[in-house]
C-alpha cells in the first residue's frame, strides 16, 4: 500500500478514538478517555472508559453508541447527569473471610483493643480503644470493570513487531457503521525520531499483554507518517 493510499483510507474514516483525548457531554466536559474496551473476537470497540480529572472513582463505561462520529475531541450524545448513571469503570469487590481492624494489624495486637484489662491507648478495660474507635471493616479490592469476554487496552500500551517493540499505542481508527477497528494508531520510534503511523488491523495478531503485529520493525519504519 502506498503512502497516499494509506492516508486516504484513514481520512475516509469518520471516527478516531485517541487515548488521552478530552471528552464532552452535550452540556459540558466529562473527562478524559483513559481506556478502550474491545471485543477481541470481532475486533470492535464496545466501550470507552472516560474518567473525570482527579476523580478516578467517577469514571464510567461509555457504550460506543453514545459517541458521536468525528476526529479529535470525543463528544457524547448524553448529558452530564446521564453520564453519571452509566456503569462505573471500576469494580469494588469484598475480600471474604477477613475482618480488618482499621490499619493497625490484627485486632488482638492493637493496644487498648478488646477486653485487655489495662489502660492501653487511652482506653479502659471496656475495650473502647484504637481498634474500636476506627471500627472493623472488610477489605476491598478495586479493579477495572471489563465486560465478560472483552479486553481493555490502556494508554501507552506497547506495540510489538515480530523482532521487538516498536512504539506505543495512541488510539484506534474505527468504522463508524459497525465500530470495527480498521487501523491501530501508533507512536513509533524514539523521542528523537518519533512519528505517528497507522497500521492496518489485519497486521494485528494478538491483544494479549500489548499489541502484537506480524510486521517487522523495518516494515513499520517504512510506513509513511500520518499527515
């Protein structure tokens, strides 16, 4: 494929999902795209993970159907209030079988906790001490919320040629009709010679622990830079 042919094919695509792009709802900014969720079987984008700045707990899984076609800033066809009702981007699970005494070790090891019969940490034999004042709680684990059977791709994911790493992921070019990925957008090279290239998705062999290609470093280097 020639440089011109590649450039035309990318320009013809109406939708680009750039990781790190700013996102806006119909009535104001809602955050930044931090992850992309894909169906690896069909190679379609199903969700964008959009996270308000400095509030990771408020990140949301945004169905790709809510994303308006375009290049540049991500625009959503929902209001900020509707954005807040979308599925959270993080999942919080309880760690079963563990009762935690508030960050000071096991309850019996906390000075003044329980029926110790002595004045420990400002406490009486009643046991109202450090451990009791902080209270018990069950530990939790926070993890990325990824729909079953799908995969997440994060910003700066490493891109691997057949003979070594060649760059980092910038985003995806997507067919606006069916949301299939057509090209992987890559920052290729070193800081002193970096360029952005678009690699046809047909060259992608795997999305496991990075993005793996059936191209060599030289073949990627020979791709024309994106205009």
